[in-house]
C-alpha cells in the first residue's frame, strides 16, 4: 500500500519561504518519479513540479519557476518542495503525488498521478 504524507504547510507573509516535505512508504521509493500539485479554492488541481526517479531531472510550472525547488532524498524516502518569494496566489492545498510506473522521467506525472497524499495547506498573506 503506497502512502504519501505531506508536512510543512502553514501561514506565511508574502515574500516569505516554506519548505514542504512528503514522506513515502509502501514500495521502493527510489524507483519512482515524484511530483507536487496544488489546488486553490474554487480552482482545479494544477501541476507545480516534478522530479524523476534519480533526482537528475526536474520540471516546473511557469508560475513557480525560479521560486520553487523540488528535491528528493532517496535514503530518507522523502521529496521536498522549497518555496521562496511566496505570493498570495500561491495559497492552496499542496499535494504530493507519484505514479505506478517505475523509472519515470517525471513528464508523464505532470498530467496524471496514480497516488496522492492528503494535502497540506499553504496560506500566503499579503
């Protein structure tokens, strides 16, 4: 049973930083691409960032490029999202996600995830 558990959300002022973490269990973490998505109130869930199984390739939504950094620690079975220069429009529930196919580049995961965490709230005040 694959489990993804997010942590690190909270309330921050515009221009501030937060670091989200996702702890994965239930399979060999290092074989799978990982991603972060977010869903703002009244909007559809959207892709934020993805990282391939080795950690060597990353992809970002244009809206967060240059401000957010996704990384993974395969020894600790975690994927992280460092968020800097946060804006009020970054306010959303952030979800960790992964796919069922191993050794992925992360590109497929941009459009479709097979596993989701429960989400963590990020609120950015102006």
